[in-house]
C-alpha cells in the first residue's frame, strides 16, 4: 500500500513538472540549435519559436580572444536554456542573450563605455555642431 501511494505521488509530481516545462517552453526563449559561423564570425542560435539570434563573440564576456576552434566547441543543454563552451569554461543563458545581457553588470558597463567612445563620422560631426552652439547646456540649479 505504501509503495502504491509513493508511486502515485511520484507520478503526480512528474506530470506537474512536465506541464511546467511545456508552459515555460511557450513563454521563455529556448534554443533548438547553436553553432559558430566562422565566415560571418557570428554565434548563431536557432530558437524553438523559429527566431534566430546572431551575436559577435567579442560582445560576450570571455569570448573576445577565443580562437575559431574554441568558439566552435559549443553545445546547448537538453532543455535549450543555455549555451556552453567547454574549452572556454563559459556559459550563457538563452533568455539573457535574447534580452541583450552578454556578461556581468561590470562587463555590460564596460561595453557601454566603449560604445560611447566610438568615433564615427556622424558622431564627430554632431559633437562639432554642438561645440559651435556653445557646447553642452549647463544644468539649471533649482
């Protein structure tokens, strides 16, 4: 009798877990496949919903100096929730990558700082035009 009750509880828990996984698959991004495309220098993730995510490796924390061979040594977990590089000891959650989170807060802040330092022709022209107007307006103290 005790064994039958235990098996029934286990079966109920298993069904609950399966239902939760199916519900999460609908609302959370899950990877179907992943590969490194050496021609375009992009990590390409095919999502279960049919969308694709392509990311240059230099944006991902710990992958900027990796060789193409190291970048090709990648796999996704069984649930499609994360991508892993064994040789590089790097893991990224698919949901975070879809949200544009490519590393720790410090890494993301550094990416933003580097982006702000870029010297594109349009940025240079805008800075020069603002300088002719007297520069950045001063904050008004209230």
